């Protein structure tokens, strides 16, 4: 794809996590983009993590959906849109507005979100529009609304740098929000007196800068913060003046006093150290994320944290406050337009008749949802039961990502009419659709996003839309017009949508909403094009800044509310599976999976399990484990580590039916939700575990697409091809035939067989160049994967079957630094051979850790292990 303009750098925003980093994208003469961090953007100040730095590597057309499809055949836009409009209209006419639903995405731009919300709530007249953001931050929304009367994030990113104590709760900041982690690490280095506490059952990369790691019992976060509230009161550390602005203190304190601190599982001395540190430090920021939210009591956990900040008045002031970190790039923008089923536009209340009437009047719409709609888990249950008969899924992959994913996939597959708007042609969800609509993606669309600190930034079009792809807002508006509502959706640009959104926010502000950007209500196209990042609110009454230091809240009586929390602890089970992200991948990898370097660090799904559990289950390091429960099954590579607690293994979420069918961990997550927020509990799935009885293991590389036919496989891209890890329960009768089918070739291979050791190796060459190779063994295949990958497409001979570089070539080993491709062996050699014993020294010698910095914790861990081994040897 060729850029839309010349060589001038274009300011835009990264499409990954909720940090909202500014990006400078410079079109290149031969096509494509050069991507760097924007030094003028307040969120990142020029920093980018490795995912952001690799954005230019994800822009190809591989796998893209480039034209509408109806029942698998290519169709024109008019035919597809007419069909969507007709089927939705007929379904509404026959079964009512609640018989249809939209499931949308935190990766939507705000303008897309606004149009979808307006169509469903204001014209169809149902609130059955929910979002995959329900899976990551709904409990924060609910906690905020209970405490503040509004879904308001009180603080700013700069508070992390101004605080004297930063507490990370259920947040692996180093991997999930790397740029904020680097800001925090830099602040701690500049002010050594700053303290960092990590509250997490796992020992994660974020512990690298922690002064204290509280490896509490999983799920006991509310017990910890109740213990803190009781200690705050015992010490007289409450803020008496601020308490006058609150209600509920006595009930919250009583619940806290009744909570057993022992439920945290923490040693008494360690717990006392944390309580003393928090109580004796005025400037405290408590950062929390999915470890808090993704729970069946996530809202209570949020309120337990908020209670402590409210009771001490440590909120809305520089360097102090609770801070919810959103997982997706525009989860906040979705909240602002009412994208959740239980919200109304501009943070208005869908259960308030006056608010509903005001929005309907502003929209001049024929109908208005009378109350909340179905939240995500409820929505797909209604699809399964036939109560929802027409479903439109936009910019997300629920058949892979929803809890109870197999059941969700069956529900979608059984729905009368399913529309999917997506960039990608082949996902677990697109395979189930009757109609596929090709959508534009990052670098191809215009709009705005809001990050975790309420900062609205522009995402700008850098490349033309490929094929027949269209912007999501345009697709939705065209369907609305065909349903008879053209006048309400007659925008010509996202700038006009943003201006309407801003005008509506002014009305909301007059009704008492915290969200008001009405200063931009008159924005035109040129101003929109030039719009700089800004914090909301932006109104005649108020501009940016923090909330609630003045003790004024958005409740009917203007007081903040402390909420009594009675912690719920999960019953003991043999194993409770924790799920989450890895450093270099994003969601279901439809974007990051296109970049070879982003798969160098971790290329297949895995299970972190404690050594005691592995020993008892007879799981071998690098072997395979089979997990199952009454929801589904998964097969994962075994990583034995004491980073996790006994009984609480961990697995990443990113692999799908496209990349590793047996690695879909969402199939194991039960549809258990928080009763207030509706957010699923994704951190505590009960599972059984046993070794996967593999008769053989394999590793394959190929320049052509592979077609694995075995029980376990996981694919990842390489420069010029792909790799796959394989395993099967039965030995093929003919390995040459198996390899030919895998690679789609009839060529004769080079073969190396060691029958005594059960080893088989085959390489397929064309004109002297390696096109494919398969390495098979009875145990996990031992070879230099990084070396073999470099041979793909290159001139090669029988030596390729050795699987290792010659004695004159270094073996990089597994990649640690994805930015510069530095492997573990290179770092180990620098430590032992050159005596480099600091991360800075390693960086100076190898460049590892000097760009995004995400690998610095792992480098420091390698140094520590090497020094410990040396000391033990002495």
C-alpha cells in the first residue's frame, strides 16, 4: 500500500494498549511507513514499546478481507448493505428491538463507537450494544460510579512520577503498559527515595523495580485493602475535613474491621510493612488493572481501593490517587459515548428518564432504549437461546476471546443472521458469519481515541483503504440510512461526528456529567485535522486537570461514597488458571502476529506452573500439558517456574484457532461474572491438568503456508515464511508423506534418520534454496530455532539437518530483546565472558534493553542468575 501523502511525518496514536502513545509515522518512498515515538505527545514523550515500534511491520495485505462476502461468495457493497439493513429491519419488525444486538470493540475509534451507539440506542431503541471492553474494565466503571457518581478517572500519568509511593495491584505494568512502566522506572531512578510495591500472586517482570512484592493469595485483594482501611483508622490517618464530603465511612470501616487480614496469606511482618508504608506516605498512587477487574467480585475490589484513598483524602492531588489502567486503546472513548450496554452517551445514566429524554431530543430520534441492555456474557447467552436473532459483531473476535469460548462459537454459529465487520478474512468469528464486511484498520482511518488519563488524541489516516474496505462509521451509517434513518446519519467525515459528540457533551455537562468537551462543539475539518492531544473536560466551566480534590462528586448529594466491602474468596480447587498477556503480542494477534520479530520472544502458548505442581503431575519442562474442565480443553507448552504459586498456573490469552487451535485458553474460562459490572472472572478458571501423551514432537519451517494435521500445533511468522511447533499422539506411517502434506509439496526431501533415537529430519530444497524443513523427535525437539529460521529461503545443503550453527557461528538462542533481535545466549556470553554485570553495560555492548526497555527485567534476571551460579561454584 502506498502512503496518502509525501515524506512529512504524520502525528497519530498507537492502536495497542490504553497508554495512548503518540506516534510519528513517515511515509517512505518505496511504500510503507517509518514509525517512531512522538516526543511531543504527553503520554509517551517519544517512547514506544516493541509492539508500537513494529507497527510498520503489520501493514501488509496478508489475510485481509478486501471485499464484502455473503455466504462465502464475494458481493458488492450495495447488495451486502441492503441485505444487512433488510434482515435487521425484518427481525425488529417481527420480534422487537431487543431481538437484535451489536458487539463492538475497544479498538474502535470514538467516532465509530458513537455512530454504533446512536443507531442501537436511539434509533433501533434497544441497549443491546456491548463491547469487548466489558472483559477488561467494566468493574472499574462500576466502582467509579458507585464511589464518585460517575465513571471518572481522577488522576493523570504525571502523578506516577510525582508520587512517593506507587502501588501496582493486579498489573504487570512492565509487559501490559510498557511505556508507563518505563516512565515509572525513570522516575524511581531519578528519585531513589520513591518506593514501588507490586501486589500480585505472580512474580512478574514489574517486580524488577519493586521494593516490596506482596505475593498475596489469589483473589484476596479486597481483604488487603480492607486491612489497610482498618489500619488507616487505627492510626488516625483519615482526613477529617475530607470525610465531611463522604458518606458510608462507618459501614465501610465496620466491614473492614470484620475482615481477617490472614485471608491475604501474607506473612504478618510483610503485611505490616505494607500497611506502615502506605499509611505513612502522603503521596500515594494505587495503579490497578486486570488482576482487580477480571473477577467475580471485581467491583468490590475496586471500591476497597477507592475507600482507602477517599478516607485519607489522597485523591485528585498531585502524586496521589487511585488509577485504573485500561487495557485497550479506546476503551475510554467507548465509555464516553455510552458504548456499554448499561451506559448512555457522554457518561449520562441510561436508567434516568431525564437523561434518556435529553439524548433522544438531541438526536431527534424515533426511539430510545428504555433501560440497560444485555452485557457481553448475557448477550451471547441470549444468542444461544434464540432471543437475539440478528447479531452484528464489529472489530473483535468473541469466538476466541469470550469466556466459555466454545459455547459462544456454537451460539454465534446457530444465530439466524450474523454480520461481522473486520479487517481480517479468517478468524474464529468470521468463519461463523453470514455476511462479512471489510473494514479499515490502523493507518487507514481517521478519528480520535482516549487513553487511560482522559487524554483525547487523533488517529490519522496514513494509507489508503485497501481493496473495498470502508471505515466502520461509514458502514454503520450506510446501514442506518437503508433502514430509513438517513437524516440522522448524514455525516460526510469523522470531523462532523466528533463535533456532534462534542455538542451532545455540552448538554450532558449541563445535566451534571463530568464528561464535557463542548469547547470543540464548533470544530471544523481543518481544526479537526490539526487537533492536538487534550485532556477532558474541555468546556467553558472547566478544562482538564484532576478530579475530586475539592470534595465535590457527581452524586445527587455531591458527596463521594465509601462502599462496605465483604471479601469473597474463591473456594479451594486443585488448580485455578490465571490468564493474561505476554510482552510482545496483543489480543488475538491479528496484527502483532504479522510481525516476525514480535514472535521471537514467545512463539507458542504455554503454561507457567510451579515446580511442586509439575513434579506431582509428572510434567516435564518444555513438554506439553493438557488442561480441561467442563467448558473445554487446551494443550500448552510447559514452563516450570516458581514465579507462580502452587495451584495457580498461568497461561496467555493470545492464541486462536488460526494460530494454535489447542491453545485457546478462553475455552476454559467459565462465564462467571461480577454481579455489579457483568465483567467475567478470567483469572481463576478451575482446571484439571495432566501430561499430554505425545508420541512425537516436531518443529517445522516453510516458505509456503503449512497445513498441520496433528493434535498440537502452533504457528508463528518468520521473515519469508513461518514456523510451527507440532506434536501428535500417534506416529505417522510415512514421515515423507506427512511432510509433503504439511508443506504442500511433491518434492523429494533430504533425509536424516536415527532410528535408535527416534529422530527424523527432512529438508526440501528448490534450486539449492531451503523451502521447508521438518525436525522430529520422541521428546521436545532440541535445536537452534533462531539459526534454522535464518536458513529459510537461503542457499542450503545437507548441513541444514544438523539444526545448529557450525562451531564458527554463534547461536543467539531464544530472543530476549525483540527490538534488536538479541538472544539469551549472546547476553549470557556477555555476562560470563566479558564480565558485564549491569543492564546498562549489557546495553552499551549489545544494545539490548536500550530501546523500549521491556526486556530489561529479563536481562537483570539473567545477570542475577549468572552471579548466583558463580557464587555457588566458588
